[in-house]
C-alpha cells in the first residue's frame, strides 16, 4: 500500500513537472514510465536544461527546454533525459534517451513508431547497442551499430540521431554547459 502511494506520488510529481515541458500527453506518460523504471527513485525533480542560443545554433541536435531535462533528487544530480524524433520512411518516430549523471547513456526507448515496417528498432536488444555511449563516442550504422533487415531506413535514422545527440553532449561538456 505504501509503495503504491509512493508510486502515485512520483507519477504526480513527474506529471506536474513535465506538464509545462511541452511534451505531448501521449509521450509524457511513456517518459514517466521509463524514468521510473530506470532510476527507481521517488520524488525526482525534472528541470529543463537551457542552452544559450548562440551555442545551440551550432549544435548537431538542438537542445530546448522541451526536449532535454536534468533529473535531481534534492541537491543531488541523478541524470538527464532527452526526448527527440527522427524520420522513418514516410513518418517520424519519437524516442527517449536516458543518461546517468556523467552523461553516459543508460537507457534508450522508441516511444512511438508510426510505420508498418521498421519497428524492430524498438527492440531492447537492438537499442542496447547505445548503452554506455557518451559524448566521446561516435555511432555509425556502417561500422559499430548492427543493421536490421527490413528496417534499414529507421536504423540509419536512429543511429544518425543518436550520433548527433552524442556529439551535442560532447560539445556541451567541453564548453562546461553540462
């Protein structure tokens, strides 16, 4: 009973913090679920990260207060998360990347995939290839990320999006903005 109350409280806190984030309601619920699974900590504060416009213009992935958040418990930094989207063959898909406090990928998830084909990129097994990557790493579908037959476009798109995000994280770390 106490755990249920704590979980409900955590969802309410996350919901209130994300409501102003600009995330669509459908994504908001999925993000909440994944954050809870990854960190298993109550009362995590989610704070949008703001990057100066001049810096943001030069980044491979644009960071906004609607897509990149810092996770804190009291005054302790727990991690970060990014919600983005990438093109598939005829639509876009939404994904989540969760980082630890050192900005190393600890989890990734395809939140919404809108195509008939290529949805295999949402498999845990395929997405595990990104775990442990940081701003110092590059990922490429021709060298260090496995392809998936029938999902070539989505594999390339997700891999390119992850590589751009990792490059962005590396740049922001070098500039001491994260």
